[in-house]
C-alpha cells in the first residue's frame, strides 16, 4: 500500500472539505471554489464556483485542469505536458485517445497516459476514428489514414471511405481497399462489396458472425466478421470464401458457393471452428484500480474516496459508504477522538452531529435519527488531546442562550428510575455544573435554574455554586429578571438569584409591561395598581425592594401609551381623576372631576 506524507496538508483551512480521489485531491471552499492537488501536495489548479463541474478531467496517468478560458494537461505529479488547449474531444469508439484543439485551429492527439501520439499541426478535419485508426480529410478532400499505434500516416491517400464493422473500405482509382482497424493494414482489395442482409448477424459459439460479399475481376467471395461476446468492441475480419466463385447463396445451415458445376458448402460452425475459435475465449481484463493509496492530512490517514471536513481545531473523515461509522474525528496532531454521525445529513442543520468549542468536541448524532458505532445516539465529549471531558456519555443536548446542556435521561415512570445526569457548559466549553438525578436545567443570563423530580426549583450561579439553598415549589414560582418570586398566603417572597437573599414583597400580583428595552412591571396590591421599574438594587429604600416607583400603587387602571419615536407615557385613572406619568416617574399632567 502506497502512502504519502502530510504534504503541507493541502492548504486545508477551517470550513473547507477535502476529498481523496485516488490519484489526486480536491479541496472545496465556499469562498474560493475548488482547488486540485497532487497526492504529494503540489498545487495543480483551481476554479471558481460557476465552473465547478468542469474544473478537471482525470485520466489514467494525467489530468486536465481548467486554466481560465483554456485547459492544461499535467501529470499527477504536477509536471506540465501540454497547455493552452481550447477544446478536448475523446475518440468516440476508442476512448484511449483524445484530440486536443488549440485556438489557432491546430489539433493534436494524445493518449490517456499523456503520451503525444500526433503533435500539433494543421492536418485537416477528423472524420472518423476506430480503435487504432484516425481518418482525416485534408483541404483537397482526400482521406488520410493515421496509425495511432505506430504514430504515423499511411503513404496513400483515398478519395472516400465507408465505415464498416472491423474497419473501413477506402476508395481509390483501383477500387476499394479494406483497412483492418486492429492491424491498421490493407487486408484485401476489391472492385466492389455488398453488406449481406440475410443472416446478417449469425450467433455461434462464444460470439456472432456477419458477412460482406466481395467482388473482383468478375468473381465473388465472402469476408466474415466475428465478434466475441466477451469483447464486443473488437471484430476479427477474415476472407472465409475466396474470391473465385460465380455465385454465392446463404441459407439456414450455411453458405453455398458455386463454381461452374462445383458447389462448395460452408457451415457457420465450420467457419467458426476454422477461423475464429481461438478468439472466443474470455480475455482477462482485470484492472487493479489504485484504491490502496493513502495520504496524510494533519497526521491522520485518509483513504481513497474518503472526505475530510476541516474545523478550527480538528478534522472529521467521512467514510464514503456512510455506514455505521460515517465519520472519524481527529485532532490536528493526528490524535483519534472518536466517531460521529454525518457532518451534513441534510436533516437537521441546526443541530449537527458534531459540536465544537474552544476546549472540546462533542461527537454524536442529532435528533433526526440514524445510528453509528456500537451505541445509539450517544454524545461523547473529548478534549483535543484525546482525553475525555466527563466520564459519562449523553443522549441529548440543547442550547440555552450561551450555554450547552448535555443530558442523559431515561423514561421516568417510577421514582426508582430517576437515573439522570446533566452537564452545563459555556459556549467556550467551560464546565459550569454537573448534576445527578435532575429533571431539567434552564440556564439564564445571570443564573442557572434547576428542576428536580419533585418539581422543585433550585438556583445556581454561573460558576455552578448553589445560591438559593432551598427548593422552591415550581407551581408557585414566578421568574422576574434576576429574581424568583414565590407566592405566599399574603404577598410574595422574593429571592435574589445573585446573592441568595430573600425579601417580603407586599404585592398581590405582578405582570410584565411590554415596552421594549424597559424592565417595567405592573404591581397590584389591595385592589390598586401601579408601575415599577426593576433595578436590582436592593439597598435602595423602596416600597417594592429592588424596584423603582414610576406610577404609585393607588390607581384603579393604568394604560401605557407608547410611540417609539416620541412618547412613552402612562395614563393612570382613579375614580375622580386622570393623571399622566412619563418613564422617569414624573407626573406631567392631571385632571380632576
């Protein structure tokens, strides 16, 4: 197995994708398009997004690379073979060769291995190509024959050509010359020929035979063309009835040739046994494709057909079969990290199969389903040095604001099945909190709310320390900014989620006032209402601790008038008056009945 070193990692950057094509490497970039490299890392060429489909044409031992408006032909090691090519045509019936065109109208013929068979020149128009033959029509209208095998033109030129199975009938002043496409030789000369329709293609052992009737000097004969079932692109042409008979007939059993009073019979199987049996056996055309070549990318081995997704601190190698372990993840020093689901599964791009932070990588599979490895849907977290972040695996993760919450939870039907584990991380990958036997976690901007299986709420700070050291019944909890309010028979107890302190608040009900960018709340107490703004400063003497009074609690009804360009006012109503307050709590107008 051949191996190649890192090769400067093919210029691979975060967000790019590398594909090992066996003989070369493609790198995709959303910004710049596609780049082509040799397996040794030599840059061969690039192309933008618009011409993605025609960036290169790989061949056996060389490759065409698009170069602006033209093409260049390079070896897979990056050596230049030919450049400034305007057009490429592969010979339709013999793709081992290709015709290259230059902008000046010159043409050349190259093999798929990059060998020059016919150098650039003005040879006329190519009118046909068959196996080892290429026919040109020059400016005089004459047909010239080029021997692709010997890389030379035949000396004679011809007036016309007629294509047939196995070769061409070339016309000159003496009649027709049959040019064998396999040997590139004139096999016989005749005055005329005729394609036999009766039993045009007769099946025999290992293949089929068709016939041409040949005429010369007042006599006729038969040329047979045999095609093996194992090599249908090749015909063997032989004269099986010499040109010395006056009449020839075909029937079900074979051919009858008449010469004066003599009749000679040729059965189809006798013809096969005498002339073509040696060509009927299956040819061994097993080709060992170069699929065992490995390359190195940032110290990791990449095999033929594998795709590399590049991230900031690691890479993922996708198996082309996309089976149970479609992606293997490695750090940039080649350390194996683990397996993950498909990078782009086309199902749920919001929740990918890999989560990366500055500190670690989480590998798993998203909620769109599927499986990989030995476990179903497990997430495992590793540092980039290959060590695990936490010893346990998870079966789910969610994003809350600037936090990742990974959890492993079962179906909780009875108390004894409360086997649950939760870990909270920042977006940078810092571990904030780990908990066992917890029903759920909801990180907030300034604290972390935890709910246990008895529907009690616990409050932790952003460093993972328990702030409120008593569980609060969730049904009685109201969350307001950085505080938790718990309903009491008389008023509320307010807990500060930052300090853990608690305060009695003389409030019957509290509601959020929907004014953008303002922390305003409508307070109800003893059948009256007012407006307060949350400040969080519990040291200021106020009727409602941690809040600033905007409209005092002494009105029957309060309406907000909000015009985002000019006015932000409150209209407060009593039984005997109507008063207007601004957002600063200033009374700016009043009426009395």
